[in-house]
């Protein structure tokens, strides 16, 4: 038997409709027990569906008897509880609920079946004077929309014809009208399908919706035509794609520019869309996509990638491998910043034939727990404690601690953006766990095995990664070239003289 709770409620036996009870409360009781899947106390069910002046217990007994007539021994009740045995019953709510855990591994046929789980939860089934039940329905409808949107996002990231993906992109924007990712995907697919006029109209509508919601407008939604009319340079456009890691985790990546491929390894907290127009990353993206195809990706645990995936250094290296394979890159250059350096070293040793040249900035081969003094370890541990307690708060004071370390010489606008990046890019739990994983990194034994030509640069007074960490890597990688950059910032800002020095050296090295 199959019970459908998405859209108008329906029960089917061998594909044929079975009449549901006329009582709306009995149907609502069936839905509640089907979603719960566990024993529910009779007192709780009475409170949900019947008012005290009535005979709640008698009404519950009557409704359960109607459900027994419909489902037989699947309805189990004793003096204290009632439940529904789901062993012989397929419930679309449960199928959709499990979708986010399997999306990355799902094939086209399975994704198509999940995409068919459309419709509002318990559409048209409203109960008067049942406030607790109504609140439960509202919460379920929100969850269902999020699961349906996740299915649409996965489908539209697959390598399929644009015309086939457009219905799913439209459904995604209907489920989440203020989502920048949904809007950008729909515009991209309309452009790919040759519907330029419709794409421009949809772009303008999406920008208004996103701005009304107070969210960041992705560069992909900017009007290229308007820029041309104004005589401005066309903005960079990125297309976000998704792929699956070896363990099924969902990874987001994008490619900007044209030319020989340059892959940027993920570092501490990235967000493909939020970074794209930021005062911290924009000059990096523009500089390294000039004459090249720059591939960036969000590390698992943050950004647009899977926040629920397990975090480990080996997984980070495998994710880099999964992304470049999904993008179809055989041989490429690499740019590695901060923690990305150790990931890039491990990958280059594993696949020396694929990495042509390697650039490292602000990198390290050993995390702080393996290389630091007892005093620094104590300070880092205190930061972990603060992360656990204060990361997710609206007050940015806790995140400002990281911002002050990463960007001590930066503008208020740059610091405000970096504070916001940290809040929106990952959860407090992931922020703490990421720090613990990174603290134990140790690829020092691999440095001597790197055969890829390597350029290493490091800020002289970097407060996040000591200058000696970068110089030490250069000393142990055969033939590596080292550049000292006069700056206190862990990430170079566009207005710093050191940025132009580094970019020029990097371009010369890549050429």
C-alpha cells in the first residue's frame, strides 16, 4: 500500500485509490501516525485533535476503529499508545525525507522518482481549533519544501540537456523564490537553452526578489546586456556545478574565465557565491582568471557543499580529486592558500603527472597541534571553546576574533564582510570540528617527494600561519622558489603593494 501526504492526501492499494474516511480529523490522525512511525501517547493525540468539552478519548477510539477498517493490523493500539506499522506501507514523506542523504549517490532514474514527490504537505487538510496540529503541519510543510528544493538543486547540477533541467529549475524557484542559487541556475539554463529574452526577464525578476529578501545577489544575475549598453566591461560570470565525492558527499564547484585550467584548493571557509563579489576575494578571482579558467570549490562542511559530511584530511584530498575529475581536467596548475597547501601537496605527490605547476600562499605542512608551542596550543584551544559557544550568535564579537587575526590591516567594509562570511558559510559545530581536523594536519614527510615546480609566498608578519611555516615548506620542497611579502594579513588585500608583487610573480611563474 502507498500513502501520499504530498499534495491532496491519498491511499492506494496495488496502485488503485482506496476511499479515505470522511472525517477530516481521522485523516489527519492517519497522517500524524504515518509521519511519526512510533507509538504516540493517547493523551497527546487527544490534545492534538479534540477539545476537552467533547469526549476526546471516545473520539480517538472511534477514529482508530475507522483506521483499522482501512489498514487492518497495521494500526496498533493499547491502553496507553497508538501507532502505525509502516512495514507494508510506503509513505512519500519518508521517501523524500531520506533524499538529502542519498542525493550525491543517486542515479538519474532515482533522482527522477524523487523529483516526482511534489506538492504541499497535506494540501487542503486544515483543522479548525487545533492549533498544535496546525503548528505541526506548518513545520512539516517547511521541511518538505527544503527537501524538494534539495532534489531540484541536485538535478539541475547534473550534466543533462538544459531543456530537460528547466522544469526542475522552475520548480526550485517556486519552492524558494528568494534563493540566489535557484534564480542563478534558472537564468543559466534559460541562456543555455537559447531563451535569451526569457533569461533576461527572469534575471530582472530574481534580482528584485533577492534584494527584497535582503540576500546577496550573485554576479551571474547581473545584466550583461545592460553592462554593454553602459559601455562597461562585462562582469565575470561563474556557473556553479555539483558533483559527488567518493563517500557520496555533495560538492559545489565553479569555473570562471577561459584558458589553461588553474585549480584553487579549498581553504578555511569558502562560499562560491558569497566570495565572488566580496572585497576580500574578488581581486583574487579576477586576477587569477585573467587568461585562465579558474576552478574553485567549496570544501565539505561549508559553503554550498554538504554540511553533514564527515570531516577529515583524507576526505579533503579525495574531494579535490573528485572535483577535478568531475570537471574533466587531465593536467592543470594549482593555487593553494592556507590549509589548501597541505591538501595540494598530498594531491601533487599522489598525482605528479596531473599537476603542472603549484603556487602556495600562506600555507603550512603541519597543523598547530603538531608544530606549535604549549603556549600557542593553549591559545588555540581557547579559540575552540569560544567557537563552540559564540559562533552562531548574532553578535559578531566572537567571529571578529578570527577576522582580526586574518585581516588585521583591512577596511571596516572588508572586516564586516569577513565576519558575515564566517556566519553564513558553516555551522558552529562544523567551525569547531574543522579547526580540530586542521590542527592535526601533517604532510611534512611528503614535502621531499613533490616533483611539481613550486612557488611559495608568505606574509612576513602573518598572525594566523607563522612566516617560518611557509619558509620551511620552501626549504623542504626540491627546487621550490620562495617570496617574502611585506604584509600582516593572512589574505592579501587588493590595495596592498604586496598583492601586485605576488600576482605578477605568480603570473610569470605560470607562464
